[in-house]
C-alpha cells in the first residue's frame, strides 16, 4: 500500500490486480449544496479528455488517410497515445487531465457507447441474408473459425510458458475468440472503398464475415455465462429464453406498434418512435445483464429485431454522431489505459512476443489459404481472402475488454493482443490491393465492342439507373436490342445510389452483395430501398418477357467522385460489351429537357467515358418506346470507330419486329489543301468505314425495313441543314460520339457545343428543333489494340458463319 499527495491509496493484490481508493467528502447535512457535486468535479475532466481524444483521432486519421487506413486504426492508436505508455510518470497529466477518480465517468460513457454501438450493429444487420449464403462461404467461415480458435489457445499457452507470473485460466478462450472475429460492417466498407464488393472474393469474404461475427458473438456470450459458475445453468436458461422471447414475441410486437402508429396518425410519427426505441436499448441491456450476460447483447438483440427500413435509418442518423463522436472515444481512452508497452517489453520475452504476433496475424490468412487450395483458387486469391477476413473492429476490442476480469488474462496479454489488432488492421488494405491488382491483368478480354463481337455470342450490357425516372427509357431500349436464341442478351441492372451516410450505406451494401432485392416483408421501407426494389422488379419483369434475356440486378452505393470506378470495375469483372447510362438532364412531362442539370451525374458520365473498359452509350430519353406503333430509328454515320459501333448496335436493333431503320451516311466533298494533307491520317479510318458500310449494305439489301442513303456535305452545319430536309418522325437518333470522324464533317458544330460528352453531332441534335421530341443515343466505342488494322475478327466481318438478322439468314464465305 502507498498513499500519494493526492490522497489516493493503491493496493496491489497477489494475483496482479490493482485496487485504487480515493477520499471523497461526505456530509450528513440534508442540504444538497453542502455536499460535493460529482458532476462539477468530474465533467470538466471528461470534457478535457474527450477534446484531447477527438483531436488525436482526427489528426491520426488525417495522417493515415493517404495509406487508406480505416478510422478504427486511428482510434485504437489514439487510445494508446494517451495511455500509461507515454504519460505514466507525468504528474501534470495525472493532476489536470486524467486523475484516477475521473476514470469512473470515462468508463461509464465508454460502456454506454458500446451498448449503443452494438445496437447500431444489430440495426444494420439483416439475418434474412443467411438464407442466401452459399456452401462455399459457410466452408470458408468454418475453417476461418476452427483454425484461429485452435491457434489462439495454442498461442496463449505458448505466451504463458515464457511469462512470469504464470497463471492459467480462461484467458485462452478470450484470445481465441478475438482471432475468430471478422468485423462485418468494417469489411463491407473496406470492400466498397477498394471496389471489390462485386468481385467473387469480395462476396465470399462478406458472406463468411456474417457467419464469423455471429459465431464469435455466440462464443463470447457462452464464455461469459460459463465463467459465472455459481448460476451457470440458470444464466444459460435465462439468456436463451430471452433471445427466443425477443425473436418470436417482441419482434412481431414491434412491427405491430410501428404499423399501428402509421395507420392511426396517417403518417408515421418518427420522433415518438425514435425516443421509444432509444429508451428500449437501455432496458434490453439491463435485462441481459440481469440474466448473467452482458448488456451489449441485449442492445444487439434489440437492434436485430427492429424492422429494417426508414425508421432504422433515422435511428442510425440520430445515434451515429453521438456514438462515434462522443461515446466511443471515451471507450478507446479507457482501452488505451490498459495498454502499457513499456511494462510489456520488461516482462515478456521479445522473441516469444514476435512469434506470437506473427502467428496471431496469420491465423486467418492460413485458414483462407487452406480453403483456397481445396477450392482450386490461386495463391494470390487465397492470400487476398485471408487478409480481408483479418479485418477487425470494435467487436474484437469488446471481446478483449470482456476478458479483462478473467483469471489468466492480465495486462501483458491485453497489450499483446492490442498490438496484434493494430498489425492486422494495418495490413488489410495494402496486401489486399497488391494481391488483387496483380490478378486484374488476367481478366483482359478482346471483344469489348458490339462491332467485334461474334454473331452467336451473348451480348452483355450493363444498364445504369440513377432513379426511377431513368427506368422506362432504359428498359425500352433493351427491348429494342433484339435478343434471340442465337444471340441472347445478359443485362446487369445496376442501381447507382450516392453514398451519404456510413451506416445507411452498409445496409444497402449488404443487399447489393447478395444480388437480390431488399426484403419485401418489412412494413416500412426507406426511399432508397423502395426505389431499388421497384427498379429490380421492373428488370425482372422485362426478363420474364423473353427466354433470350437474363437479368442480374445489383446496387452500387458509392460517392459520386468514385462511382465511375465501381461501374468500370464491375464492367470488367462481368466482361461487358456495352454500358448504357442516362443523360444527366431529365425530360419534363412534354419530353423537353429541364434546364436544371445534375452536375454530379454529369461528372460521373464524363469519368465513365474516359475510363470504361468497353463501349458506352448515353441515352437521352424523351419517351422512347411509349408508342405501340412501329418505331422508326435513324442512324447518322459520319465515319470513325464510334460511328461504326453505333451502326453495329443500330443494325442489331433493326432485327426487332417493330423497328424500321434509316441509315444516312454523310460524305465529305473535296477538301482544302490542308485537309488534303491530313487525309492520309484518316485513310485507315475511311477504309474501315467503307468496308463496314459495304458489308452492312450487302447483308441488308433485301430488308424492306432498312433504308440507306448517302449525302455529300462540306461541314457539320450542312449536316444539320440536310437533316431538316429529311422527311420523317423518328423515335430515336443513333450517333457516334465522334472518335475518328473527319474534321470536315464536324466543323462548325464544335464551336457551339455545350455537352462535350455527347460529341459534336449529338450535342447539335440535342438543341435542334427537328429532334426535340425524339430520343437520342450517343455511343462511344472502346479502343481495342490491333483492331484498326483489321486483325481482330468482327461479328460482321469476313469470317465464315451464318448470320441471323431478324428475318433473313446469310452465309458469309471467304
């Protein structure tokens, strides 16, 4: 025992425990103002501690951001920086920043923050996704649980063998459970940030993480219940009974309360329900604590049984800033108080510590590598999967802090596992990015365009939808794309949702990862979920109209600044031929484009044009396909790769029963001397244009629904003048963006261009009076190395195969 100048008495027990006592003024006078006010003495210290912790977290997060490290790492390291490792011998820090008696307030706020954090985790997790988890993911999760469990127990005994004093207890179980944890919510954000959410490895890791988290939580609850030996059977029975009561009684009751509130008021009173559920978190935590388990379990169960939808998202918005900004920093501070790296270096053999850390960090990697060997995956994929499964979060710290009271789990063990968590978190993104990037080059494919696709190959289209207003025109365009048994269409319907709130995004990412519509059994849906459900159902309805169409519905949740990366990555992963995106301006009820434009969507389209690995088309929808009469399309051909791609797509659509196509080729008259000098550079493109046009005319010479014409012009302005003279009410104008086109044919149009993403001709059509009620499709072809010299075979080229063009079958011979 010792007494310091601040009237603290510290007792060190024989089992390496520390008890701190401090003096407090107590008065028997009933006048409350004469007694010491605990809030006045503790709150100022808490505010100082919270301010210091928030500054440390922000600063570290800013420094670690170039390394693409998560916020969890900054929080974990910040707790260590304010701990005894750096401030143990500082009297100034102990007096004015963190006196011992202030720990009570700090720990209370931290534990309350954990309760509400676990409520948020349960709120964003949807157990119905377990029905969609494949056996492959279950196998990976099983190996990723059993091997780390075994290694954790083995490493615990190895650590204790070289440590003094040697106390064996339940600490091995805590260490083992910590290694099995894969933070589901943190992994979802890592995969989204790395653009791996739609890859096979991303989906496998995310599915396995759900199982790992649930099993780890169940093992923790079982361990905590077993430790309380006096009421062991009673605690188990009470905890299981409460879990069953929550799922089969309380969950339907909550749905009934929400439904009753909605019907009685005509509109849901969210404020009343939010305060009701926030109070329920504390009540459920109190019940599970009384059952012999932890209060965090009750909060997690309460979040799990609340119906998902708009109410859940509003709860997240209410709690997110308070929990992550105020409560959890207090928990990370108290967690850092338990980590003393100087004490660890003095009492533990450095070599043993090094070995233990290596095996602790590699347990998940080894298990994933074993799984990849049995599944026939490459070594890089196995390493990437293992590193992703090593993603840790707050749940791992909860397990460690829960075991601090166990016999055989002391300060040195806690510090060792904390260092292991830091190392695991540090290695996730760098190693995962290195292993996935090294395998991307093998996914290159040559037939990224419609022009060079084989006639009997599947046309793979990625259709991007931002809102329901884009839905009708996009689906009608796909219906005109002429799916046949010989050349079916595979559509990847991609709902693009802006990433705005971290918790909300995680919920949508989960639905997206399983490629299914959101759960329609819930009574209250958010606007995003309802919109996504409507879009997915519309595409599945389109799929049911033709046996030659297959649809895979997806949702991408991403910030607008990086949304094009998600689309490009998905297009490459799915080996897509064409990406279809809507124009950033929306038409009004009369078909005219509104003046207000969405600059963010325009930036996404511009980025896609610059980065996509395949051809891309921008659709300006003005009621395409709304008429049941014969549809009349016109394709304006001015030469170049983009125009050949546009003609290839128009040619395919001409095979639809209700489509007639007019192709107008504009040819340049004899140019000036400067133009004649530059003609040599355009000779190759002109030759390819002639070959493709001649092939097109030969194959369609007997097709009465296809009309071809040639018009000689001197400039782009004459193209517009010629179009005014062409008689016809066309439903769709199809043009190329302009790559490889003759400058003479586009001169005069570029000066007045407002939307460069449409190209000179597309922009001119957009502002023209004769096409103001017609839809416009602008297509850009993806450049294929070696394609311009004719070495890449074309679906309409000189190869020997039968070509089915809707109503006629030709046999092309060399």
